[in-house]
């Protein structure tokens, strides 16, 4: 695949025009020829169900490789992906949902998409300590009934559970079971039998491929086959991922047949100067290379308040697994000061988002927020229960906003004798927190971790099994919110601000701030002067 080449002469000619023209090509004609989409996080994995993928919002890439059963719409609604699968709730004492996959749905190697792919996701979801997974809604499930190779399967839920079942099998979490089986020298029936074993010694080899095999720094084209509109053609030396149209895709072919997705660590200024950056979600809200007042700006850069919530997520073991200690530190962290610090960093208002179970823009949020209000005021005396302790906080990638938020926490907790340290560095994930790991011998291993809490963007609708966000469930939602504020597995802080950069000549771009990001419909994007 072609690589962007930055010519010294081109840079010199463009320096005075950072806010204006694209400076789209150099002498070799290479620069600017690819459609470039930059995301804020680093592109480490396409497995959005792993601890790493959940932390780094892997859906921004893998949503168009491994589509979800329901697709997020531009206004946060859940749209049935009927091209892929049809669902039907079956009446009975426990919730049961039948899934029927399209006969046309196949992977990019021609292999049919079957229930085995969903059984793999289900098994990973219900065995987080073996697989290193983070798919909390699977805690509601009891069973997945599947005949190997079948296009039909049924999910059975625990009694009274499963209200948010449409959030299961979300973008980036259903991976190719047949390719995982082949990697292990198994056929699909053998894989299904192993997934049913409930034995860590049997599951461990599968879990290792599931968690690590989809890492992009060791891209394996035989393993990473797609059933979305795009497939991966290759991974560049800077972590950029080249996508090409999947000729086996069962839906409409993508408009742009080739795109390159760039990680947030890639030089945004270089991409902008080269004319390669056509769509982006930027780490910095006010990039130095963009002059918003320049005449003839190619890129429109804007920051909006997103639907995800920046939460401080605590570990399951270690000193901060103690609920009393978590509650103590929460009383010296001032969410209002954190929001102001974030606002100052991005140059636009960042609002409080104090709920665990609802998105900050949900119409019901205003009717639940009073449950959280008593916990938002600083109480230094209460916080002193954690005096002498250190809380190492990391973010998934370096940014001015995250640094300012952590600095605010450190400042307000200092009088309580609690030391808060920013250990972000090159960015960390949930896998870097102290956690429990089940090895091949079914032994419980405690991993110490390099951080004590992770500050990152969370979707409250998939973070905790809870009631559906409907007015008739208001009393249940309020009770669930109260329970979570008492247990405090995480501390919800602010709405996540998102900064978009969009080329004026790209059509069909619909900004979206959920887990799949603005690329939720990248197969419909179109670049051309007619869209200016």
C-alpha cells in the first residue's frame, strides 16, 4: 500500500497556509491520494470486547469490520442491523431472544457467519477472568443455544434480567470463530465443544488467541477476516490501518473503496498539511496547526459535548477495591472542579455527567440526577479515611483534557492527605489495573497493575446491566443508580467532549459521539468537490 511522504519543500510552502488550502500533493504525487480518517486513541486491537479494546474504543475501527446486531444511529438510537440478523423475543418465564442470521452474511474469506461466532463472543463475555474481556451486559445471560454452523441461535437470560439485551454483540465484539479455530488446529465443531467445556485449561488457548490474536502490531490476515463493508489490507509502521472494500460484503458496497485510519498518536499536522486528513476525531480541541479564522479553510474543526461519560474506573482487587476507600476518595474529588478543568482545556463548556446507568443527554437523566447530588459535594473530613493512600490514575492516551482533569483531582484531594498521581505516559488500559486472572490450572492469580484507576470514556448503557431507559422504569433506574453510587465501581465525572475535523469536500459524514465514533457510517462517506 502507498505511504504518505512528507516533502520538506511541500512543508515549507504550506507553513503559512495551515488554516487554508490542503497542500495536497508533492512531486511524487503520493501525498493526499488516500482518504485519511484519524481517531483519538491508538489502534492496538480490533477486538472491542477485550480490556484493551474497551479502554481504547476499538469500535471506531472495528465497527465497520465486525458490525453489531444493532447499529448506533447519529442520535444515539439503536437501529436493527437487519442486513445481518433479525431478532425476536420469545414469550416465556425467562427472557429469550432468537437471532436469525442472513444467509448472505459471510466473512471476507468466503466463510459463512454462523452462530459459532456469537458463541465465541458469549463465552468470552461470561468468562472475563479467563479471556481478559470487558462486556458487562453478558452478566445478564444464562446460555446461548447454538448448533455448530447454524444460522440461528437463542440467548437465554437469567431470571428477571436482560433488559438491555440489544446492547449485546455490539460493534467489534463478534470475531471470526472459524479463524480462531484454524489458528488452534481445530474445526468449528471442536471449537464449539471447547467453548462449552467451562474448564479454564480448555478455554485458555482459545482465550489467548481471542485476546491477543487481533492485536494490530502483529497483524494476521488469516485471523483478522471481516464481515463488514471493509477489511484490513495492512498495517503501517506508525500504526495506521489500511482498509479496502470487502468484496464478500452482503450489503451495499462502500462508496470509498480505500481508506486509511490513523491513530491519535500520528502527527495530525502532517496529515492536515498533506491533505490526507479528511475526517478526524482529534485529541486536542484547539490544534495549533489550524487557524479557524483563515480564509478558505479546507477543514472545519468543532468541539461538541458527547454522549459518553468520562468515568474514573476502579480495580477489582488491591487497596482501592475497598468500597470504603473508594467512597472516601470520591469525597475529595470535586466533579465541578474537574468539569471546569476540562472546559478550560478544550475551550468550551464541559458539563457534569454524574450518572452510571444513563447517558448524560438521555431525557430521563434529569429525573435521576438528584440521586447523585448528595455525593457531588466535597467533604474533606470524610475523605480523610483514605489519608496516606496514593491513587495512580491513567488515561488511555495523553491529552490536555485528561491531564487537566487528573491535576484537578490531585489538587482537591491534597488537603485530605490523599496523593493522586498521573501515570498516563503513553496511555494505559483496563488491563493495567490490578485484576484477577484465571490461568490454565484454574488458579486465581492476582496481577498488581501499573495504575490504580483508569479515566476514560464509558457508555453508561453498556457499562452496567440495568433497566431499560424508559419512563416506566424510572424507580428501578433510581434504585440502581443509588446502589452504584454506594458501591462505586466507577466515579462518573463529565460528559466527554469530542473534537471533529471534517473536510468540506467530504459528503455523508454524520457526527456521532457514541462508541463507534464519527466513523459509524464511513462506508457511506464520499470525497469530491461536489460536496463542498
